[in-house]
C-alpha cells in the first residue's frame, strides 16, 4: 500500500491531498486541504505582472544611498593622498586631514573648506583665491555693470567656474587646480552601461530634443471616446504635432520643448512612410521630466561648443540671477565632465611640472597600492593625469559578479583540496549562457532529433487514421535532418509553418492537416547569436566569404557578451579588428550590438563539449572528437560484452536505439549515459528522513537566499505544509511518504519578463474584445451589413480573425490605423475609418480573394478550427 502526497503550488495558496493506493485503480483519500500563503495582494499582483518588488526594497534603496556616499568619500580620500604627495593642497586644508591613521579622511569633527581659510580667534574665514575673484569681478563689471554699480556682491563661490574657464587657456595656481579637481569629484555625470536603455542601445530608436515655435493650432472633427478632441499643432519647421486635449491648447506663438523619436530599420536608417517622409513621434514632457532635462542640457552644451565650466560661467555673465544646479545644468553624460577635466589637466601640465614627474608618480602609486604589484606597475607606465582621471575621479567600479546565482551543472564539477582538513571537495561547474554558440548548436541538435511531424488524418488501406506520425516520410534520412539543422541554424526564430515549408509544404493549403509535436502557435529560437552576428558582418566592408569560423565566432561572442562598458567594448572591437585585419566599419557596426540576455542553460560548457560530438550528424560529425572510452563502452553494449559498470537497464534501452552503432545523432539521454553514466538523476540532493530533520532545515533556511521573495515564501510554506502533514498523519516517523507529486503553477516557473509579456498580452486581448464589441455595434447600425449580433461570441471571434488577417498581412499599416488597432474604446469617427480600412485590405488566406464585410456574418463564411 502506497502513501502518496500531492502538492499543487500556486502564488497565493498550496493545495494538498494525502492518499493511499493499494492497486492501480483503488485507493482512499486520507486527508486534503489548502494553505493560503499570507501575502499582500499588491505584492502578488506585481509578481504576476513581472514587476520586481522586494519586501526589503526601501532598505535596499537606503543602502544604495549609503554606498554611493561611501564611494564618493573614498574617492575624496584618495585624491587627498595624491594631492598632498605632489604638494597641491593649501596648508590650512591639509592640516585638517589625517594622513597617518585614516589615510586621507578629515580629522574627527572637522570638515574644512579648501577655498576658505580660518583666521583669528573668532575663526573668521578669508577667501583664499582673492586674485582670481577680482579678475572675475572685472569680467562682471564689463558684462553686468548695473550689478556691481548697485553695490550687489558677486558670490565668491562662482570663482570655481571662472577658474575652470581660465584653466583651459592660462596658468592657475596649484591650490586652485586642487580645488577644481575636488570639485569634479562632487559632480561627475551620469554613466550608462551597454543595454541600460534598450531602445537606444539596440539601435532601434533615436531621440532628439527640439525647442520649436508653434505657428498654428488646428482642430480636427473627430473626438475620442472620452470626449477629448484632436489638435494638429503646426511647428516653425513644418512638422505637425498631434495631441488630444479637452480644450484648445493656447500655444500659438509660444516655443514648446519636444522629445522627437525616430524608429530605425535594420540598416540603422530612419524609417519612412509610403510617401518617403521620415516617420517620427513627438512627446511633450513636463518641465521636470528627466529625459527632457538631460537631452536639452546636452544639446545646448554641444551647440555652444564649450566645456561645462565655460558654458556655466558664460551663462552667469549673461544672466547672474539664474539657478545653476538642477536648472542651468542638470544630469548629463559623464563624457562632458571627463573631457573638460582632461583638457584642464593636460594644459596645466605645461605649467606645473609635478604632473609630469615620474618620481612623484611613483610615490603616489605606492601610497595608493602598497601591495598590488600588477596594478602598481601598470600605473607607473602612465602619468599623474591618467592616475587622477581614470583611477580616482572617473573610476567606474565593475559590477559585482552574480555567478553564485547561476544554476549548477548536474554533470560536471571540479575537485579541490581544503587546506585545513586536507579533504577533497566537489564544486559544481556553472551552467553555460544560452547565447553561447555551443549552447545554440546543442539546443538545435536536440530539437532536430526530437522533432516529430504528424498528419491529423490519413487514409491508409481504406482506413482513416488520425494523428499519424509521418516524420520518416517527410524527413526520410540523415542528410535531410542535417539540411534542416542548417536551415534552422541560419534563422533567428522559427515556427511550425517554417518547418512545414522546409519539408515541402509550400502553400497554406498543403500545410493544412499537418502539425509538429510542439505547441503549434509558439515561436522557437534558432541560432539567435549566429543570426545577429552574421547579419552585421554582411554590412562590414571587404570581409571574405566563410570568414566566420567556430574560433572567431566564440571569440567575438565572448567579447560582445562579457563587456558592459561602452568604452571598453569599443577598445575590444578595435583590438579584434586589428587582430583579424578588418576594416574600420566593423567597429562602428558592432559597437551598438544589443547586449545579450543573461539567461543560462541546463549544463556547463564542459558538459556540452563532451555531449555535442555524439549528437552531431553528417558533415558536423567527426569520430576523432569522441573519446575512445565512450567508443569502447558503446561497442560493449552492441556486442553484449559483460561489464559491471554498464547498467542492465541502460543496455536494454540502448540496444533499441540504432544510433548506438554509429554514435552519430545520439539522443541526449543516451549521450549522457555514455559519457557520465546518468542523465536526469540528481547526483546530490538533500534528503529528510524524519519530520524533525525537515523542521530543523526550515529553521536554518537563510532568508533572501532565493533572491525572489515570492518564490522563497512559496518554498518555505510548502516545506511547512509537508512537515505539518508528516507530523499529523505520520507522527514524524521515517519513510512515511512513498511518493510526493508536485504540480507547480505557471507563474512560478517562468521568469519576470515572460510574466510581464503574458500580462501585456492579457491586457491586449481585453482591449481587442472591447474593440470588437464596439465595431459590431457600429456594423449593426450599418444597413449594408446584414445579420449582425453585437453581443454574439461567435461573431466577435469571426471579426477578430478578420482583423488579424488584415493586421498580419502584407504591406505597412498607417500610424493612425495602428493606433486604433490597439484601442479598447475608439470613437465613432475612428471606428468608421477603421471599418473602411479593414474592408479595403482583407483577403482570404486560402483563396487570396477579398472577403466583403457585408457578407462576413452570412453562411458563406464560417470559422475553420484548424
């Protein structure tokens, strides 16, 4: 008699049933129930939407603020040490810094100002750079005489901007240069890594800032479902910006700020409409919009052809009453600040020999890196300008490795000896990235081997058979499978239709009645990495055919996958181009290569390298790549030779597999047994013999070890449910359960981006249903379209198919129609326009003939449930 526990895991509850079974068909339920997981509804909804929300999000945010502050202070301390070594710090400032115990930090309860020196018992402060301040005053007297004549004072702090401008042309003092360097440490700009902005880094979209005067505002006749009206705003350069509003915007004669977006095609060119005009979209963000502020500031600085310091100072001369930080200059790219400081230091190097002194450089480097010989020697080959710029002020800390969160390979491990005990220990290898060329090939060979093609109905010897496997008829030999592999290897993705086309089912009529052994409507990945790389290589000038061999392929993939820094990827591509004698166009084309997803397969690269030689076929297969021991093991199975290391069950299964003879196109399960002696069995698992052992594990479970708080809570609650059932029904005795069956909810299996995609699809489906009802009501009022029932589910489905046929047909869809096709409640005028467009575009997928809308709901047309 077996005791079986069944568990159904969801995001908000765990269902369970404990049954006893004596035979195959007979048994009884001992107990059943469910446990509701105590979880906030908003948190659960966010999880289902794919929104990453942690229970400790606020704590994490505050910790990040502390870390940013600590890193800023660390850079300042390192700057203090370097500037002190070269003698640039003012005496009053250096005396307040601890260079012995804390090595660069301020003394307790002290934080001096570098530009203000305390004097006298009253500790009044005197501005240290009076000469430069007076030079700046004379500049203001010539540009803003009314300011100085009225007796108003120019802030002494503005001297920093004057010095930043002056330092680009003439000599400044050492102390003034130290003030400038420390000022750059406070505000050093925003640095964007590859892949942080998907649309721009993936080369699909570009954004520009424009400030344009409005010439005229024209009102359209159509209105939205909410009663708002459409207005066409004519701009000074001839563009038309359309927007909705309840009242007419009072914009005529005013200058408005817009973010203009352009979509790019595969060649990086701006997409155009049927008339050849550039396709662009407009966004008029609020004044405090981050993107607007950033784009506007960067564009204005670029147009001025000045450094940031020059730009600020010249604007202060024109308008001394404006706010600087957050208004005149807000968040901008780091390259603006870096470029300015680099110019200043290189110019001041002519006047201050300390910046080019190798002896001082050695003292500074030894002070910063007393033990790191490799990095110290690398810095000694540079100069102080490089040390200050790249190693301190603009040093970018590499992202922490998250290798610990990558799944362990179930087959491969490495051995090491623990120093303290001398004991040998195993450490599993980490799984391979899915974008790795080897994994892409491995996945496709699996697919090609497991593919089955099915004919839904087949007449054979006068009998009508259903769901007949016709794989051997359509893919008769190894050569055809190899050709199928090549066909899929050259594609980014593929569907059922693509495979059916390959096997000879060219027309839609021929494909009717055939399917594969995978979900019919799902799109599967081909060799995405090869497709993305080769599509870009075609644009590189003077590149020979068949240039991309396996070694170059893997080297290029590794560079594109592993480097996240934009400057580093440029340098890496330049080095790669030099090594392989490629033209300069290679770097420009691959510089904006989309950053690859950090997803991982089920095995390590070492395991895949051992399995692939057995799985390959045809020209891809080489016997020399297979280890002699595996060949010997396979031969023993074929010959029936006795070997205690070969399991009897494996012998029986392997002898039924013809690939065991040739060791070509071997299925994954058999390849795993031949190489490792096992396939999907877990080598190392935690086993709980008693309920008390499970309870102890729950107590010792490390919080946040699973990273996702929702999944972690479900796992812990599941273990508690099992423990409670074990104690209640089995009194915690050993071996109480014979089997435990687990069913996991879909939401827990799929990653956040897929959950988000599903949520978006559900929302899109809801919008489509509402739009179909509104369109049917519009057709109901049209006397030319008979037999319309607005609330009929069947007619809604017919109209959905009709709409889908138009939207997914050939030809480009106009922007206004595209917009209506995503609405849930279009206005009446929009529905009329949409209805007319559908009528003009629809053609039957079977005959190619136009289906008139006034006959769509008659008996002439019915849904074919293929």
